[in-house]
């Protein structure tokens, strides 16, 4: 037990020290994790052999990441991506594999090994690239989106590669390592061992079908049931259960768990529980991915590196240059422009974590000797290691160059620029939020609606309003709902304390995001003002005024007069509110509505009454001032002036 | 010498469709001697703040209305503004001398061509004649009226590349109003100010504008 604690301590400590440091130096968290790994692994030998075991475990982080990626992608969007996915992704895998295989052949590798090398190095690192995109906010850029399609295609391509690699086995390696085969066939539980090909195909179709159907029909009642319990940790457990369950099922039928969870993610992308799932799983994903990167760093075999560093560095550079050139070509072909082209080419030039998987699989299947494979492994690791540096090149060299060019262009077309309005997050979709949402969406604004009542969300979804389940006062939910890119948050929930918590959090964590909020009453609106809300409206004020005005009309006051009086009422109220607020603010806690405040309030009532009365005395007054006729006989004066 | 401060009251109810007035407003807004007020933007519900508007008038030497010509008059909010702000005792009548000595000018765009705005044309009156209510308002409130700065056939001005010269002239006129270098007598003879900008605005201003 002590040993586990010690190990966990070492890994965590390395991450805690190295990652913030790396981020501060502008290197990104991925490089931080990798460096932490190198320090505790090959440099200080604080951790040893167990890194490989941990790595297998940590690969689950990749699985989770793909689930989360899937959640972001609705089936419709996936379908829209098909040409990029198959065309660009397919070409990337095909061309890189062919070119790299040709180079391997040139270095007199047997053709089978050369082909395997080509396939292995054609893949890039989903983990590093997506994590970095997210960190640097590049996910929504043109380069980021295209890179994502390619990565997705690569993840899909891993499956046929796993099927294909055994065919490439070299007989002489197989003969020399019978013992290896026994360990390779190890204790994997499999449902499909010994099935004929058609049977296997059937099982695959059945399990994928089951996954999609269950995701579509069973998940919702399950989540609703769990959500109704109101226990947050059970929801977290459910989310984990889901991902682990799918991964297990995929392993049982020997499919890629990453792909399975991705698919499940896509199925759930339309679900109202999407944001809640995301915010629950994101910390697990982050930690596991971090662990994964640490193990990559720790797994670097310094001895091999020292012995053959020229070869390894040479090969790494060669691989990255070839892949980069292929990507550049594709970017030209698919018309990716400017800085995005560079982002696309630089971000995907490394080999990826699936490279490790395929390499160990290749050893098991006697495609390479294990010595040869460990050199290859070093190349994969080193290329991953260099990727954060390429991102730094992108940030420091490419972006400034294109920014200058763009600024020039923007200057030239200043009058044509269109204001990009961000999304609006509406927290609470009850009677209040619904009206706000209808007005905004009817005007083409993009809204994200959140509520903690599953029934409410159900109703909204029935009338095609995009809405999500979740406790809006939780910061993570706001993060996944995209508060980073939001222009404002409309707080329309009806619980006074929750409103305050939410407003306080947003104004603290995202000071630039505007907060428009509903207040229960006057006192509450003062509280919200103190918390920094940008616009506050008492929830009953305007409807009550409307009704009051109608009442006056029905008491035979002319509608236009009523309108003026209503306006005057609002004006006086508004001015007095300032004064009342100051008094309230300076009153001590619990005594804010003290004698002083009450006096002011009574004064306000008096003021309003006076303003309304003045009208009857036909004097200048704030409700009808503008249309007061000039005094009788004034035209005589004007005539005299003219002379 | 204290130069004139200009109060620009802009009235356009559909600014995203505006080809002429909006660019003129934007151009004027960047000048430090112009206070540019978007009336529809400030009072979307027509609840004009009389005190605020009167204070603005007091603080400026030149009042300019900028608007598209609607039914031979201003858009509704400018009429509302006049009805409310030009109060008895402020702008006219006993003690109503707040505007005395200020300059007043309209800058407007009209859809028809200039030939339509004359006795023989289908509009039967010249632009200057049609604006007589404003001219008389200026006179009654003691302001010096300057004939309008106008653009005809405004709907096609952008396509026909007439806009950039118009805006250059507009900036020149604003500069003239600011420096006071406007020949009022020469201007009064004109139907619209841009009929003969050369003789209305002095060379000095022209030179300065070129250097800016």
C-alpha cells in the first residue's frame, strides 16, 4: 500500500511542479507533463517498469477524450464533415503511409516492415493535438477543424490497421520468438475468440447497433432517473459507468474502445445531459491524459537514445518533415488559407499514441524485432515531444506574421466589418427565461439554455429549443456551456440565493461577460447591484406597471396621458432608486431597511404623487411638460419682437 | 479665438439600410469639435429628455440636423424633438433667448433628382422652399439659418461613386462651420449649400482641410 501512495505522490508531485512552470514559460501543459515524465523516469529513476502498466491505464484518458469530442459533434455535423473526413483524412493517412514506407524501403527494410512503419507513422497524436487546441483556443479555427477531421479519420483507420498488421508478419522473427507469442495471446478476455469471420462481423454490427440504440433510447431515462435523485456524485458515477462500460464492451469484441466511446459521444451529443456529462468527465479526462503524457516521458529509454541518438533524431526529423510536407500539400489542395494552413501542417506532423499501440502489436505479431521497435518507439516519443515546440513556433512566428497582414486588411475594409456576437447563455428556462429566449432566438441570436429541472428541459426540447440539464450554479457547467465565448449570461432562475451565487461567480471568474439578471424585489436588486450585475430588472415591476397603466385607461384617462404618467413614474422611481441604494449600501448588514431607508421610501411615494398632481394644476411637470401650450396672448409678443 | 462647437442631431430610423447618412454621421463623429447625437439610438421610445437636450443646445454654437428627407420633412423623432425641446421661455417667447445667435443648418439626403425639386418638376417646390418651416423656426428662435447641405438621388449615390466626394464636402462644411469661415450672405442666396461651396467657404479652410 505504501508503495502505491509513494508512486502516486511522485507522479502527482512531478505534474504539480512541472505543468504550471511549463505553462508559465509558454510551453503548454503537454510539454510540462512530458518533461515531468522524463525527470521522474530516465533522469532520476524515481519510477521504473510500472510506467508501461500505468500507460495502458492512462490510455483510458484518450478514450474519455474521444467520448467528450463525440459529445461536441452532432451526427448532422459529422455527416457534413464526411468529405473532409474521408477525403482529407484518407489522403493524409494514405499519402503519409506510402511516402514513409517508400523511404523505409529505400533504407533497405523488407517491404512488409516498411509498410508497417508507414502505417504506424502516418498517425498523429490525438491526445496532444486536441489538448493543445483546447488550451490555446484553436479548436474552432479553420486549421483546428480540419486537423480534427484528419485525427478522427486516423482513429478510425487504426481498426483496419490492427487487422492488417498480422498479415505483415515476417516468418524469421516469428520463428525466433515463439515464447513471445504465448505472452502476446495473453489473458485478454474476448467474446469473439475462435469465431469465424462472418460471425465476428455479425458481432461487431450487433454491438455497434446496440450501442447506438441504447445510447439513444436508454440513456435518457437512466440519466433522468439519476438526476432526480439529486446526488451529484451519483451522476458522476453514472457518467464514468457509461464510458467504462462502452470501453469494456468494445474490448470484449476487439474493437477500439476509443472509437466506441466516440460513437457513444456522438449519439449523446443531442442529449440535454450533454453539458452535465462533459463537466463531470472533464477532470478525469484531464488527469488521465496528463498521466499518459507523463508515462510517455518516463518511458523514454535513455540508454538506447544515448547509443543511437543520431539515428533517432535524424529519423524523427525525417518523419516530421515528410508528414509536414504531405499536410502542407493537402492544405493547398483543400484550400486552407493563411495561418490556418500552417497550424494544420505543424500540429499534425508528429507520430501519435496509437503508434505505441501499433508498435507493441507489431512486436506481438512478429513484424519487427523488439530492438528495432524500441528505436521506433523513441522516434514516436521524440516527435510527440517536439510537437509543443512546433505550437510555440506557430504562436510566435506564424501568428504574428498573419496578424499583421490581417490588421492591414481590416483597416482597408473597416466599414464592412460585421460584429461577431457571441453566444448568450440563459440560466433557467422557466416562465421568465422562456420569454427572453424567444425574443433572442427569434432575432437570430444563438442561445444556450440551462435548467436543473429535467421536466422543464423536456418541454423545451419538444418545441425545438436547444436546452441542457444541469445545476447552473456550478462553475464547470458554465464552462462547458461555453462561457469563454459567451457575450452574456441571462440569469433567469427563480431562487434568490442561487441567483446571487451565480452572479457572483460569473463576475468573479469572467469579468468581461455581461450579466443580465432577474431580481426578486427591490432589496434583491440592490444585492445584485453590489455583486456587479450589469442589468437588473425586478421580475414583477414591468408587468405590474403595464397592468396599472391599463387600469388608469379603463378609469377613462386618455391612453396617451397614461403613457406619459407611466413614463414619469418610471423616471422618478429610477432616480430615487439611486438614492435608496446608497442608503441601503451604507446601512449595516441586517439593518439595511432601517428607519433612514423607510423615510426615503416614503419621500419617494410623495414625490411620485406630487408629479402626478402637478399635471392637474396645469403647470410644467415631468409627465406632460413638452406639450404644455404657450401662455395666452403670446403671439402678440412675437409680433412685437418681429418689429 | 474660440471656435464653434457643433451639435449634430442625427435622425435615421433604419441605420443599417442607410447608404448616405450613416457614413456622414460616422465621419462627423470622429471630429472633436462635433457632438454627434443619434436621436433614435438615444431615445428608442421617443422619451426625449428635455433638460438634457436644452443643456446640449446651450453648450454649442452650431446646430445641425442630419436626416433623410421623409415626406418633405424630417423623420418623426426630429419633429418630436422640436415639439419638446424648443419650449416657450427657452427657445422663444418671454425669456426664450437660449438659441439667439447660434447657426442652424440641415444636412439631408433626398431620393428624387434635383430637377424634380422645382416649379416645373413633379415636386413643384425647391428643397429650400420645402424646408421653410425649419427656416422659420430658426428665425423665430433667433438662429441664423444656413441653406441645406443636400444630396439628391441618394439611392444610387453609392453605386455611382458620388458618395466619397459628398463626404469630403461634408467634412469641409463642418470645418467651415467650426472655424466660422462661412460667407453667410453668399450662402443665403443658394438653394442648397453645395451648389457653390467654393464661394461660401474660404480658401483658408480649404487649405487647412487639405493638410489634415
